[in-house]
């Protein structure tokens, strides 16, 4: 079961010039995947998504995850389903098939259509769920991951807030159960906050394939700096 997770670096620029500056600064760093948090932009439209992804693809030779995190799940995009759907579709059309991934929040109205479109385009689709208030019961986390699988997610992602070490253990136990039940299903499990950092560094031992680290401003509570994350993973997964 134990496998060193890949490291993703999120970028949350407010403007396209700021995005280009951050991409330039990231170029020499040692990480595996770039996540562009499109909801970081001060305004969002299909046209801006297209321009931003052109910048991302010109500066980054790594796989890209394109994400719009809505205000419903702790992000900066004030959710309305029409704009969300239009912007996610615009992102899909500017990603590279069989290399890049699109994030789709499982509880948003357009999710089934967006999952179907991503698969038709040959993109990996990360079906995600975030709860910034609490950690659900183990069985609820397991059930949600398996629902993502049933929805034809390429990868399932669940991130929840940990208020204690026991909360982090709940996530670790849930991931181990999912990996045992559906070993062929790739997933990402994260307990946010300082109490959940063990899931960011040890999650690969329960089957999680990816962890997020910061190279500047963190995009979620409890993210670990890239240099520290690389050192910890290299030691933990010798």
C-alpha cells in the first residue's frame, strides 16, 4: 500500500500578470504537479480562463490540475452554476488530454455533465469534496469516495477539517478502507489544519496518491512548505 505521493503546488494569483510572475518563480522548484486555482483571480470568465491556461501551459512542463474552488467549499469563487459550468468547460478545452486534470466539485449542479465532458476529452477528472468545518465519520468518508468512483471519477479527492489527532486518524483509517475495498481507484485524502498534517505526509501509506505543499501563500490550512515536504517524504518513503 505504501507509495510516496506526488507533490502538487497550488498557484492562486489575483491577476494574469501576477500569475506569470508566480509561474516563473516556480519553474526551478522540485515538484510534480501544478494546480492552478482559477478562483484566485479577482474576476473569472471563460476568456480569462483561456488566457490564464495559455500562460500556465507556456511556463509549465508538468501536469496541470485546473481548479475552481467555490465559496460553497472554502474557495473564492461566489458560486453560480452557469458561470461555474462555463469556466470549467473553458478550462477543459485548453488542457492537454492524457496529461492534465480538471477538478469538479461533486455537489455542484453541473457535475455529472462536466464529468462526462472531461472523460470525452480524454482528461483526468478529479471529483472533489471539501468540508472546512469538521471531519465526518469514517463510514461517511468511505461512502463518499465510493460514490465518486461510481460517478466515474478518474481520481477522488476529499479534504476535511481536523480538530484533533483523532480526526486525522479517522481520515487515515477511511483511506485505508477505500484502498482495500477499491484498490484500483486512485484518490487523495487530506485532513486540513495543523492537527491533520500527518495525512499530508503519511497519506501515501494509506493509499493517497497526491499531497499539496506551498511555495508561498498556502491555499488551505495546514499546508507544509515545499522544501519541508520534500525532505519529510524522502525520509518517510525510503
